[in-house]
């Protein structure tokens, strides 16, 4: 993420959102759903813990997509639906 922020001028985009299917964490926390660089132009979200089956429940596509959308919004990466 730091690389993307430092070299943002190489990408033809206002913002860049990375989407990962793996679990993310930072040293001070057990896990994170996503991270952004302040009000920077780059962020990453993890879909890993957003799936119902992670918690032993049956899959729910609509709930999963809603959670992913909320995580992107939380990082200011979705302006409109």
C-alpha cells in the first residue's frame, strides 16, 4: 500500500482500492477488515472475515456483498451505489 501511495502518479486513477482474499492484520491488532493511508488515495480491504462460512454459518451472498460494500465505503472508496 505504501508503494502504491508513493507511486500513485503511475496509475490513471483518482483512487486505488486493493481487495484481498487473505486475512490482514497489523502488529497492534489481531486482524483488520481494511486499512487506508489517512485520507490518501490508496486502501486495501480483506474479504476473508466478511464471509459467513468463516464464522461457521451458511453462506449468504447478499450479506457478503453488503459487508464488502460497507468496508469499501468506510475507506471512502465508493461514492455512490
